[in-house]
C-alpha cells in the first residue's frame, strides 16, 4: 500500500489550485482545442501541481505578442511577471546571445576567463567601487535597467501607463471598482459578484493574456516597448471582455 504524505504548505497549494479550478461561476468562455487540451493534460499528468496556469499553450513570441499552438496571436499582458519587459525575442539580445554561445558557453568561477575582469573594472569605475562580486540575484535587474534606459522604455512606460489607466477608468464601475498602477505595472479590482478567472478567460478569447490574483484582481504588465496603437487595441479587448461577464 502506498501512502501519500503532503506537507502543510503543499496541502494549502493543492487546495488553492482545486478551488481555482472549480469556480462557482458558470463559464461562458470558449473551450480549448483538442490539441491544446492534449498538451495541458500531458503537463498535468507528469508535472507537479504547484500552479494554476490559464488554459492557453504558448509556442512562440515576438515583441508584445505571443502565439499559441493553434496559431492564435495574443497581447502578452503578463510579460513573464515583467521578466521580459524588453519584449519577446528582442533582436539585440538574440544577437548578443548568438555571438557569445559561438565563443564560449560557461567557465564557472572555478577558472578565470578573459572578460570577467574587464566587466568588474568597468562596473567599479562606473559606480566608484573598490571591488565588486557579480552574482545572479540583482544582476538581472541591473542588466534590465540598462536595456530599458538605452531604448527609452522607461519614458514610454510612463506615457503608455497613463494612457492605459485613462482608458481602464472608462470601464463600467459596477464591474471594475478600482484601477491602479504606475507606469506599465497596473491592475484592476473587479466587483465580488464577478469572477476574475472568468474575465481572464474572456480576455484570452479576445486575444489578450493576463492572470488573476487574490480572487478579484487582474494585473496588466505588458512589455515596456508597447505602442499607443497597441495600448488602444488592448483597451478595446479589455472592454469587450468586461462586457462579456
């Protein structure tokens, strides 16, 4: 006989996932294709349950867009929790990656390499440090900040975020109670009579991907290189999805 023992934290996670999967609201969202369902079922069968993804299977991306395995295009309004603020498959980043992997993959700190000292000297002289130790935590944030500054994404985020919130504030107040955010990190809080998961499914159906949190909130965090035309198109999608619930 096999016993299944769950830690308290894992039990809580599983209960949350089960709760999210069994919303009391009757869904009017479109069912996924058999191809998509097969991929999701395989992941469910062989992957540990620690998250509750939206039922969509992403295959590729470019800029602010991603495409699923059925070829449908979506606006990515999660941006991998802002890890891809620069947009998917940025050509400069791809070029740099290709250039490096053709030279050397990795040395680890067990050996010296010919560029680490050069990088450390540059960083120390730039910031007035005596010495520095590059580590994973924080380095990604620093590199991202440099990329965002180089391409004017910070200024664009401020302008597009203001436009996004202006348009979101036009949504019906009986459904969307609060609009909040700064730059392109934004969220809406919907009335408790409605289901945020259901709203995200309708957003998916209309071509925009976002995730709910805490039951009544949906976060909108598109890549920072999104354009005015794309923001307005996304707001139109959000309006249609809100009207559908």
